[in-house]
C-alpha cells in the first residue's frame, strides 16, 4: 500500500511538471498578441498607451502589466478606439477626461498639475537654503571662537 501511494505521488508530480512546462509559454505571451491590428503602427500605438496609462486598481502598475478586470476593460476600450482610427493623443485625452489626470503616468503640465511638477524643484531649493544657513551658522561659530 505504501509503495502505491509513493508511485502515485511521484507520477502526479511528474504530470504537474509537464503541465507547467507545456503551459508556461502562454504565461509569457504579450498582451498585444491577444488583439488583432490592421498594421504594426496601430499595435505600437496600443503598446505605447497601455504602458503610459496607470491601472486604477493596482498600485503603480500600468495597464500592460496589470491583470485586474478593470485593466482588461480599459485595454479593450483602447483597442477599439485605435481600431476606429483615433490617435494616441485622442485616446489618452478620452481616458484623462473620463478618469482624471491620475490615470496618466505622464500628466500634462497644467494648473492642476502645477504643484506636482514643481514640488521636486521647490523641495530642492528649500534643502539647499537650509544647508546654506547651516553652513553659514557653522562658519560664524568657528570664527567667533
């Protein structure tokens, strides 16, 4: 009885191994392979948009890498709009108008995103100012002693 259990266990592991080997190429297939395009230009446009648009469900993941149901829906919307002949900018503008600037990994420079774009530079200036004040204070301490 013990020998039969060991044989079945060994065979099931072997079967599982071969199933994993057989189905592994499917896991690495590209998303754009799932959609049929008229030209390679439209395929490139689709890939560009899906890499620049954020998945609204996942944290810091683009639509190309996400497996969320909402990401699948958004990819289908993008596919249909590109198939209809819309440009990359038209598709992006549609998505931004529908979901807001947050959906874009590269938001446009506007009044709304003003702080977002300038905050790193302002922070750098504040840090440099603090550093200069500290150095000046340190120099005055050394010269007074």
